[in-house]
């Protein structure tokens, strides 16, 4: 698990700008969705091209939040990254970030639907009523990436809780776009994972500054359970 440390200069700036660390004091579960990003075998399973050993450690926290939110009438959405050749059509710039075509080919093979790497990690508590969303860009909410926004709007969702991997790539990108689309955005510090503490904490600090309310799993579950749910 990451050693969480928001940058002191960011905390000082937040205190000056808004007078308190946290943006939101409550969660309304029936209008909230847990958005779980890229918890696929490609990142969680040893031997896969995106594997990082610490990612599996956040699975219990993700499952805990999912269970609490479902019980309170909220929505859980599991987002999977597709890097099939069809999904990458129109995203030529991505190739420039791979050293060789062979490295990119490994990622494409792992993240093409039907591949072992594409599947969600078996330890995740995925339930029949949950949303399963496929995205084709780092952010699940950028135009053309997925239908996540439409699904959330259809359910009357105005708040998202972002978890998953990697903290500083797809999770951060999704959280930034969520706030820009006017969703109340929570980002769970110990239910997101990156390849290093430095990358993780840099993303947390940036998001807490202007994009999301950064909370722990314990705090997030506490807000969900404390909420007065709206009768069906």
C-alpha cells in the first residue's frame, strides 16, 4: 500500500484558498457512482505487461466501498480499458510513447477484449446490477472514450468516487474530466494505486488542489453510511 503524503505546499495553498482541506461534507448515495478504473489482469496479474505488484493491495478497499455504496442504493461502474486495434483507431499519438512496435503490440494483445489481460481481476466484487463500461482512452469521460457519462446521467448521478489504477494516468484523467463535467468528485487515496509513492502522491496533491476531494476508504465508507438515503 502506498505511503500517502499530500505535498505540504499544496495543503498550505488549500488552506488559504478555501479555508479547509475537504471540499464536501457528505455523500448522497443514491446520486453517487463508484467508478473503478482498469482493475484488469493486465495491471494486477503477474507476468502481464502493465503489472505492478502493489495494485492488488487496493482490491479489498475497492470492494468495501462498492459494498457500502450498493447497500445504500448507489451505483458501481467497472471500467475496462480496450487497446484493440479498432479501439485505437484515431489515436496515432499513443504510438509515440512506446519505444518499439513490439512493446506496443504486447499491450494491444493484453488489452484486446477476450484476452486474459483484458478481464477484470477475479478478486473484485462485481455484481449483476453493476455497470460494465469499456473505454478507449485514458479518461473514461473524455468525448468518444466511452458511454460512462450518459449512463451516469441516465441514473441521475451527480457524484463520482474514483478508484483503480493507475493513480496518475487513467484515474487522474477520469477524475479531472468528472469535475470539469460538473460531477462532485471524490478520489480515494488508499483505493488507487500507481507504480511509486512519488507518482501516487503527486497525483493526489494535484487533484486535491482543484479537482477532487481526496479521502481515505474509511472516510468514504463513513460518509456513505452516515447519509440519509432517499426513499425509493
